[in-house]
C-alpha cells in the first residue's frame, strides 16, 4: 500500500470515528432564571446558543426576552 493510499485510509477512518463520537450538531445545557430552568442548545461548530422559552420556542440567546407581567421569560399571553 502506498503512502498516499494509507494517508487517505487513515483520514477516512478518522472521519467515520468522528461521525460516531460527535453524533449531534447541538450540545444541550440549562440555565436558571428566578428558580426556573430553561433548556439551552449550543451549536458545536459556531458556538451560537438558543434558549427554549415556553410559548415562544427557540430564541437566540443574544435577543432580549419578552418579559411578561410577572417578569419571567415566556409568561406573556398570546
């Protein structure tokens, strides 16, 4: 086997292993706001974070939350 073919085989094997070890695009975490827990998804490649707010869905972490009358995220009525 030539050196070029061996290098290509090693690269292909590394890509297959990476696909099995790193199965999802997002890493999930949580944040606490006023004793409430919110799910956060973080893109593993870009680092962009979204927060799951009830009744609003996934919103970018950089965007300000709509605060309801009680001051908690997602408490506004639609």
